C-alpha cells in the first residue's frame, strides 16, 4: 500500500469528525478541537483493523495520533516491520 492510499484511508476515517472543515496533513486534530483523547483510542483500533497492525505501548505516543502525517508515519513504520 502506498503512502497516498494510507493517507486517503486515514482521511476518510477522520472526515466525519471534521464536519467538512479543511485539514492540512500537518494540522493537530486535537489542538484544533476536532477530536478528543477518547477518539485517540478509536484511531488506534481503526489503524489495527484497517491496516492489519498490532500496536503496542511504544506506539501510543500522542504525537503519532495528532496529525494525518503522524498517523501515516505510524502505519508505514509498523507495516515495514
């Protein structure tokens, strides 16, 4: 799967939370108020299911979940293992 395909899937999952608002890949979705910390757990579950990943405690760094770029990096790094 390419970075672009991963990015598209992540953006599709986030879309309902954004309510049509524009979002750059580097925008902090938590600081902007689009999502909360509980949603981070939903993101983790989505990543595991959508990309057949197993996330461990070391992956639960909040920076991995703040931005589309961070989510794509996390998926890419886990898929490479």
